[in-house]
């Protein structure tokens, strides 16, 4: 057993986990980003961490915790109350898929919440498997990719409207920047259609390459071109041409939304 084995990293905290707690190993090794990265631990439970688990770096979401007299470990802690509130947000996302009144004002999932949901979806349960399954169902983690696809398509539509407004005022430089933002939303939505729920945008190009066979070389090349091709020098005409490509990609993503998604568990291998 090597030093980055999650069971070794968690060996001192696992015995302290209460029946209502869940302990998971998460991070790049569990979602396809970097199979050699050391694991991070996430603890879910009521109130405070179990007795004997003491934060050594203050009241941070992610902190360094000391377990007894052992070496400190890096651990994230979320309370059951916080998870219940997130479950309520996810329920509204599900309603938004069916009710126009909710679609008009869909709930907002901030980046930290999306990171947590992704980690819970792709992490490895080290303790509290039955409670983990309860949270998996309450948070609708099997449907997370569908919600994220819808969220990113809504953001694309908003940024597209902004882009057109900038062009109307002759602001091609900011319009070109907004086109890149549009492409980022389309990339995130495209990844979500194949089950990729990682919200960390700096990893999206790598995840796109890992999923290129499923997504298709043509669509992969199109979204990368939108991200990397400078349009401001070509004026409004070049931006309109690129926006046409973005609209074609948007239509393709809409068609993919009902297709089977990729795995919700961690990857077995990473290219």
C-alpha cells in the first residue's frame, strides 16, 4: 500500500466515523483528471466532525485536520443540513425541466456546490456506504449531467444575447471576448452530455480530449476553434461567422441531451 492510497490516508479517521457520517476519497484521481494525484477526503455528517477530529487551520470548508496524535490530513466537511439545502436546489432544477414558471427563474448552483456534487458523484466511499446511497438519491447525482447541460445552455443563451448587444454598439473587442465565454459554456454543456460533470474549467480541454471518441472529432475541433481562434481582428463579420458555428454546436448539443451519458462512477483507466 503506497502513501497516496485513500485507505491509508483515511485509516485514522475511518474508525471515528459515526453511523450518520459518510467518508469519501475524491479529487483528480477519481474523475479522470490525473490518476497519479493523491486523494482528498470529504466527510459528510450532522453538526460537527466526529469527536477526535480537530481542525488545525480554522473554520474553513477545506482544512487540515488532526486525528488524535497522528499527522494532519486534508479534509473537507459538509453538514447534513447543508446537503439538505442543496437537495432542495436540485429538486427545483428538476422542476425547471418540466414547469415553465420555474424555468423562468431557475435555481443557481454556485461553483463550490457544483464541485461538491461532482466529487460526491465520482468519489469512492470509504465509510458509511448506506448513508452515502441515501445522499446519492436525495441529491439526484445520477441526473447531475442533465441539470448541468441545461444550466450551461441557459448561460450560453444569455451570453449570446449579450454578444449581439455588443455588436450592435460596435464593440467588437468585447464581443470577441464574449464569444469565448459562449464557447466555454458550450464546452461544459458538451462534456455534460457524455457524463462529465467536473465544473473546473481549466480541466475541460483535457476532459474533451479524453472523451473525443464519444463526442466526435468534428465537434471537438469546432468547440476548440471557438475557444482558441481570435475573432476581434476580423471585425463583426468574423464574429458573426464564429457565432454561426457556435449555433450549430448548440443545436448538436440539444440533440445529444437524450443520449445515454457516460459513467457516474470513477474511471477504471485514464488515457
